[in-house]
């Protein structure tokens, strides 16, 4: 981690990362105007894989040949890309892009739970226990049980939580089976996204059944979602974490829901209930508490994944 004044280029990349990940839910919503949820995921992963592949070529990074690494990354690809992307895309047919981005902010909490189960060094401490309690109280507030339509209101929100649960499983698996191999982050990202893209390409005959309405806004949204929000964003994230450390780099998690909500309101004129931002604040407070940021003289866990 660098000391002193933060490098300007890293600050810029942090801002671009927050914008890209926050805007991804807007692009998903626009994509759904002409594509099915599965077609949105197909586009996202294929364009993301092509972008990362091009960066691999330009930087002359070798493609790994270890079949065990590819096997582990394939598992991560399913839990970090294919399944959660499908769940978020399906959910956004029924809920706002802003609300989906708020639920995405619970990822550090689900990661903490599964990391504690899989990794001895990540056990639940007092700070983490308090953080989890606050965070999941925030989730309950976001859901707003008093206003749910029993017929359709709960399932999409549970799908979003299912997606972040997948992220939690994937990050714990990644740290247990992939991180010890010390493979460069760009290479791991390329293998993961490419594995996910292969899954979706193989599924093309089943996905292609739905009619396409490829308007300019849909096409541009899918290119940006894949190339920028799934491809370039990983590079920015790697650079930010390398310069600031994992815990400080994970602060982007606090910003992306704000970007997602603001874009949803400004671009799509989406409504926002009082309980959603209040619940999001409670989730962020829980994440800060889990990192020991609210306790004097507490040390932040160095390996936390955002």
C-alpha cells in the first residue's frame, strides 16, 4: 500500500470502477428491453471475455495450461459470473435497477459468512458478528416486509440475495483454492470470464429461442456492460487494490449502490422508497463495523474481499 498522497491515476480508476459497477444495473435494465435475462448474460460474458482476451494479448500474458486451475476457475465462473448474473438479470424484470444495486452492496457480508465457514483465519470475531447483525437488519429493512406483494414482490429480492450469496461462496472458494497458486489477477479474471462465456455460448441453442429487439440503446448497453463493467472494471479493481490494499479498495462497495440508485432515478425515473436508502446505510454501517472501523484501536482484516 502506498503512503502519503494517493496517486491521481488510482483515484481516477477508483472513480471509474464505482461508476462502472454502479451503472451495470442500469445497463442490465436497458438490455432487458430487447433481450431475455439469459441473452443479457450471454452478451455480458462474451464481450467481457473478448475484452480481457485482448488485454492478455496486448500485455503478452500467457494463457495458463494447468487443467486443475481451469477446473477451479470454472467453478468460480459459475458462482461468480453465470448464476449471479442470471439471477440479477431475472430480478430486474420485476424490481428497479437501483434496488438491485443496493442488494449488491450486501456482497461483503455474504463473503464474510462463507469465508468464516471455509477459512480458519476468517472466523467470526466480535466486530464481524456485530457487523453481520447490523447488515442483515439492513437487508430486512430494504426488503420491507410490510409492503411486499405476496404474489410477486419477494421472489426478485430473494433472487438478488441469492446472487450475492453466490458471490460469497465464490470469493471463499477463490481464496481457498485459487489464491494460493499466486496466479496474476488478470489471468484469473480472463480464465473465469472466459469459462463463463463458454458456458453461455454452449447454451446458445436454448437461449436463442427468445425474440431479439436489437435497438441501438440495447446494443450499446450490452457492449459497455461486457467490455467496461465486466472487462476493464476488473483491471481497475486490481490496480486499486494493489495500490491501496484490499480493505481500502473494497470501499468501492459503499459507492456503487449510490451510483446505481442515482442513475436509476435520473435515467429511468425509478421510484425510491424511504426504507431502501436507510437499509443501505445500515448495511454499510455493518460492513464498517465488521472491519473494525467503528471500534477504536481495532485492526482492519487485511485480506477482506470487497
